[in-house]
């Protein structure tokens, strides 16, 4: 184990003299975060986090419960705006545009940066209407045929079309848990996002459904940038190209996933990976 103070770093923390190990920068970044802080009232939940998210990659955010990884994920499409008393500072850019710029409309932003939540949350509508809702309100289809094409394409990309094509008028809530989560992914991609955020998308699913979602993430990476929060280190190792380890609101280490899990360079990362805490 090399000591972090002997390794070149790309970001540093003033608090407790902890430095981020690894390169926060990536070539052809889709999202650039610099010196991001998040406060819930007086609680400093995210402390001076800088991190790039690359184009067509899956980046996994891991760490103990309460370390801030979900809070950081919600910064990327301004979902923290919905939490009373939450304050975000620093800079987050999507394709060079500051998403916290004054006057920016968060509605199209959340179409560009879609989110899949921990628990499947289909609308109390038909399977078809679950997927058609977003394109309809965003004006992405000029007629019924175009809307039907968007729905089919989205369900195909979500790996769900063959299972539901004969039941499109049936309630989405009648599907199994894994099918509901893939329906939510289809609903997300139906509005042509550029980035997909996933917050523990498999935590409520059985192993078979989890495997389908993981395969889907690998397929979707060809078209989208994906950031996933997961408590499962095995899942992070299977689905991501890069992994970022968070601890007590700080980004401790970021790097290629294989390196993080086989040769972590920070003692805190190694302690978590080897199960000494977390």
C-alpha cells in the first residue's frame, strides 16, 4: 500500500488534510464537476468534490451508507433543488454548460439527465402511456405513429419489448419488479437523454432481474453516459469502467475500476474494499 501523500493528485481537501487519489479528469468529459459542496442546513454533506464523468462510460459511486454518494448523484440533474434547506455550491457543467446558471430551466435539464431510482416507480398508467408520457409533454412526436415508434424503440433499448409488446395497454404496475425497473429505464430514455443517473437501481430486485439490468447498462453505454450509485462492490466491478469512492462526504479515490478493486491506493479505499468497515 502506497501512502496517498506520495501520489500525485488532481484535487485536494482542506479538511483533515485528506487528498483525492487518482485523476479526476477524463478525456472527452460529458460532465465536469469542480469544488462541489452540498449543505443540508448546517450539515456539510458533500465537501469540495471535483470529478469528471466521461462520454459513453459507466462510472460507479461507492462508499458506506451516508457517505454522500446519492447526494452527489442528485447534484448532476439538480434533484437536490427539491429538498428544503439544501444548498449546492461549486461548478457542474454538462457539455460545457453550467447547469446551475441563473435562469436555467430545470425541466429540459432533467430530460437531458434522466434518473432511475432505487425503487421502481412506474406511473399508474398503461405500459404504453408510461413511456409515451415524456415524449408527449416535451413535444418529441408530431403524430401518433411517431409516438408509437418512440415507445417501441425505448422499450427495445430497455430490453422489454418482447415481453410486453402484446400487453401495452395493461397497467405498468402489473409487471414484475425487474420489468417495472426496465420500464422506468425505457421511460427515461424515451425523452432522448444524454446522461442516465441510477441510484441503487437493483437493490429491490432479485438476482435474475439484477443481471438483466446490469446487461442493459452495458448495452446502453453505447448511446449514453451512465453514473450509478451502488452498495454492491460486485456490481460496481461488473458494470463500470471507472469507480469513485466516497467517505464522509469526500471523494477519496477515483480510477479505473479494475485498479480500484485490485490495487486501491488510499488506505480508506482499501479498508472499505476489504470489508474492514462499511
